[in-house]
C-alpha cells in the first residue's frame, strides 16, 4: 500500500505489527448469543441519531438510509468473527454510531488515538469504504488500564479485516510528539480521542486537535466522565458539555460549525 501523503515516511504504518503474545482466539458463540450481540451493536437512541444529523449537516432521511444500510451489512458479523464480543460492545456501545457519523460527514481525513484491538477503527474504516473516499490515521497502541476484559490478549488491530486496511495508517509510538506530527498534516475532519483516562493527556490531545480541525470538523471523545478535560474544552467554547451519546460510557461530540455560529474561539481564518 502506498504511504498516505499526509504523513512522513517515519510515521507510516501500513502493516499491523505482530502482537507480543498470541492473539486471543474468538469465543465461540451460540446462534442466539450471536444474534443478541448483533442487536446490541445496532441499538440506537433517537437523540443520538438526531445529533449525528446535526453534526454532519444532513437531514434525518440520510441518517435513516445509512442506518438501514448498516443493518443489512456484514460489519457486525465480521467484528464478531474476529473476536469483538460482549466486553468490547460494552466498552464502546457507540461503535455503530461512529459508522453513521462517518457515512454522514464523509470526512477526507480521520485521526483516532489510543487504538488497541481496533473496535472503533473497524466501524470507521467500514464507513470510509462505503463512502469510497477518505483515510484514517490511528495512533497507538493505547493504554490497557481500565479496558475491557481480555484486551491484553487481543492483538493490535485484530478486529480490522484485511479488506478494510487500504485506507488505514497505523502509527506506533503513542507519544505527544507523534500526535504533534500527525495534526501538523492536512486538516482533520474527524478526530476521536480514545487514549485513556489521564486528564493531562486528554487536555493535550483535545487542545492539539481542536485548531487542526477543518471548518466542518467534529471532535469526539470517549469516556468524557473520566476527567474534566472535555467539560473544560466545551466551557472554553461557551457551551455546556456536548454529548453524542450518554452510554455508558458517555461519548462527547463537538462540531466546529456549531461554535463558529456562536462566535466561539474555534472559528477563525485559515480553516478550510
């Protein structure tokens, strides 16, 4: 795979590295358990669907179309086959919402941090594949403390099917310097912070990502109840805490366009 032009050669990571220990084998599920997990993956709150339409600037009809498409797709089944069982659907119940947001927003460039098994990664890459455009840059491996049971036994990127990796660059070396190099590239349309509960790291990443967003950019943060960083960022924009889905755990979402309309600090020259 050719290296995406947005990253220097030292950061390009086309191949997922070999895990330091054997990847955990997927748990065999009964048909009933598999059906229940699939249904759990595709549960949506109407308020969250409405929020996606607002963030992406599309009407409800478009979101309904993407939802129907996802319900008929093989994405949940592929995730189950690759080992994304109940612990991971509990940890990030909004995986399918990420798919819908990427479909609706049609981002050219997505950045996520804290990637480990690639559960959120797989949902977003599937949406990029359906869009037929865009790239995802993932910084990892993420921390394992406080993660789902068994995360230590799952290889980095295990949940990402080979057919979805064409649009994916995995950047190893989960450091602040690496993130600075990533956000210094082309503008970001969607940034997803999922790099653990440490407040200082959360503040650094959120405040680094915000000015790097495009005019239609959206900032996401997982576990926004883990520390005050997300609430502080929203307060700086003159807004209450912005939530895409309450979870648990809650997923925050803040769009540049919304703050620009309010005359917030994010609106400024140079955005594109």
